[in-house]
C-alpha cells in the first residue's frame, strides 16, 4: 500500500474518510502493521466487518506494528486480551459475546479506552454508546465480484 500512517492520520484528523484496497491477506496484515507502527497512546480503533473478512489478520498486523512478536488471536470468549510486550500496551477487545453494554464496566474498559495504550475493538457496533468520540472506525468489506481475496478497507474518525 502506497500510503504512510502519518498521511492516514492527517486525513482522518481533517475529517476525511480514507478508503484503501487490499488484494490479499498480506495486504490486510500490512495495513494493520502500518497503523500499529504509527499508533500513539490513547488511540482507539473500532473494527467492523462480517465474519471471515480479515479482522483477525488486520489485528495481527496491527499488533506486529506495535512490536508484539507472540501469537495474537481473537479474544472471543475472554472479551479482552492485553499484550504488554510491545512499545505500548495493546488492549484487544472482541465484544461479539457481550449481552449488555454494562458488562464492559466489569472489564474496566475505561482504563483501557482512556489509558496509555492502544485499543482495538472487534464488533464495536455492539457497544457504540460507550465508544470514545476520538475513535477511528475501520470497516472491512468483501466484494466477491472483485475476487475472493479483495477487501475494501474504510477508515473514518467518529
């Protein structure tokens, strides 16, 4: 992908929507890594898309960009996985199984959302009412008419 994390952040800060194309899982991973490399404390990314679009691949790239070398998997049953071995703490949420947004209080989400690390929240549309205003929405979509591996990745600030 021929774009820098700084250029993406500038466009987002200017209120622009950034649309990128991924032609492979490697492209999706690379975009995640790019954003992770440019990440700063207090950033919150929300990640939406259907099952199987590459949210986990994107997240694995993001974690790599922060400097996390170990395996990164979706915390579907634990809701939150914390990684502290990178240059910043990385809080990876998967809220697919949240029945009530109040469950997030039990996890201590505010310490993560407003702390010194970076958050990435899968299925964030389920907890939209508690998301910070400054969060960046990342939407990954398939378009089978463009090929099996094609993904449209849209970033916009809330």
